């Protein structure tokens, strides 16, 4: 049985679903729809642990910048 994470309860997409989608466009959409910093941190942690793809980490960083700007 898989543990439930905050991101699953927030919008139904755990990090592995967002970042391991079958196409690049779906990965980009998964990142673009990250709703909050906690979910973003979970995605960064997942990426660092499983794939560590520089391009994905860069896109996550851009999404973090967007979320921070929205908070201002």
C-alpha cells in the first residue's frame, strides 16, 4: 500500500505522476500546475532521489520563482 502525501491530497498528483509522465509535455504540465511550495519541495525531493535531471530541476526552480512572486 502506497503512503499518501500532501500533494496527493492537495490535487491528486503525487510527484512520481507529475515527473514520470509518458511525454515531455505532460511533465511540463505537471510542473506548471504545482499548486504550492510544499508540493514543489516534494517534487524536488523526488527528482533528486530518482532521476536528478538538470532540465527538470531547472523547471522546478522556475515554478518556485513563480509561486514566490504570486505570494507577494
